[in-house]
C-alpha cells in the first residue's frame, strides 16, 4: 500500500508539470486529490492494514495529500498566466498603436462668419435681436415704405405661401419694425441692434445666387444720429473684420426704407485695390447696403422722426466668406457636402 501511495504521488507530480490549461487541471484535481481521487481511495483501504502499519500509512497519506494540494495551488496560478497570455495574443492587441480619431463636428463656415460679425458688433455696443424667417408682407415690405404694387417690390423676388400676407422674408430689414416696436419703448428709447438671419428669394440658383442666404442687419436709432455715424461705424467694422487699414467707399443708391441710401464697398483685400478677377478689376468689393432710416419707417416703428433719427445697414456674410476663402460656387454652402464643410 505504501509503495502504491508513493507511485501515485510520483505520477501525480509528473502529470501536473505537463498541465497547461484549466480543463486538464480540473481533471487532474479530481483524479488525484478529489473526494473520489486516488489518494482518498487508498486511504479508504486502510482497514486492511495491520494496526502497526495503519498510523505509518495514514501519516504518509496525509503528507502526500498536503503536498499535492500545495503543488496544485501553485500550478493553478501558472495555468491562469498561460491562459491570459494566450488570450491577449489571440486578440492581437497592439497597445502601442495610435488611437482612432473620432470624427468631430464643426461649425458651418456661415455660422463662423456670423459669430465673428456678432462679436465685432457687440464690441461696438450692438446687441443681437432675433427676428423671424416667416414674415408678413407688411413687415417685409409695406411698413418699410414699399407701398402695395410699388415697383421696388420687384427688386426682391419673393417666396409666397397660400396665405397672401405670409411670406418668407426676403431681407433681414423685415425685422427693423419689430425691433423698434419691441425695444424702443414706444419711441422713447434709443436702440442699437444687429439682426442676423436667413433670407429667402425666389431666384434662379446659380454659382453666384442661392434661394437662401444669410444677412446681418444693423440698426441704430437715437437723437442726432447722422450719416457720419453710419460711415464711422461701418468703417470701424471693416477695420476689425478685414484689416486695420481697410479702406471704405460709399456709393449713392436706392432703397425705399432709407433716405439717403448708399452701397458700401471696401478696397479689395485680395489685390489691395490693384484690380483682380475677384473684384472684377475695380479694386473694390461691395459689402453692404445702407442708409439713414426713412422717416416713414421711423414712424412705423413708433418714433417721431422730428426728434429721432437712425441708420441701417444690411450685409451678406456668405459673400464675404466666399471672397475670403476663394469659394467660387455659393451652392456649396447648402449642399451639405462634408468634403466642402470639413475645410473650415
Ligand atoms: N435690405 C437690403 C437688401 O437686402 C439691404 C439694406 C439694409 C439696405 C438696410 C439699407 C438698409 O438689399
């Protein structure tokens, strides 16, 4: 019996050193040191020994059991390491590789320009007034001194709805009356606001004109506001937006809601006034329509034109962004092509 025990012990040890996975380890455990394992079975035969042999055998069997238990625990740790290493190798994970860059969202080039505009106007004391895209004919035209059937309405081809009084605004000037009425305290308080927003015109879409585009309107109403305030304010904007020595010029123009009216040009920032294809060899770029607010419009906004005066201007940020980045097709702005948008 004792010899049998020693040979089981040796065989168990020899087998254990070959084991490399947990299934084989579990099988080994039940074969040798489990309740029905070889050592327990030998112990069960202890009754067949002589009274002298029994304690000797019992003591040795317990020693063998303890030694195998210990060897088992040590092997278990090793097997776990082997299996973890194999797992990692199977996953072929190279932790030194650079991470994958997630695709980042970004601001639309028009939004970027609009935000820059608002920032500059805020520095000059203009707050932002949000008006609406869907307007009444009254706000967009009539109260701005476009009488019904007046030919000036044809300057801006309009998107109408089934309700003849409801249209999509053709210019941000449509918000002028709302801003004056809402912020002017019934013609008692000065105002200074910019109105950024989308405008819509029923136009043939080409590389130079879209049916939707942004404008940024600005209005200032107060006592003794004059044309030189308008000129100084717009020139300051041009210096901040384009370059510290941006040159500005004014050309007489016509809008029903301003009198006098003028177009504002800046010296072409691409050729420095020399003349290039972008400025059509004139050396100048048109950036805004503007003028002194017409007395009829002031009155419609709640102000007494005998006491109050003001200026207004309207700028197109897409045109500016196109010039700045050399974009030759305005349709890119609303085509939602990420190859275009990712460049900004
Ligand atoms: N609303 C005019 C346009 O869209 C621009 C403008 C704004 C002109 C304010 C004068 C004053 O052409």
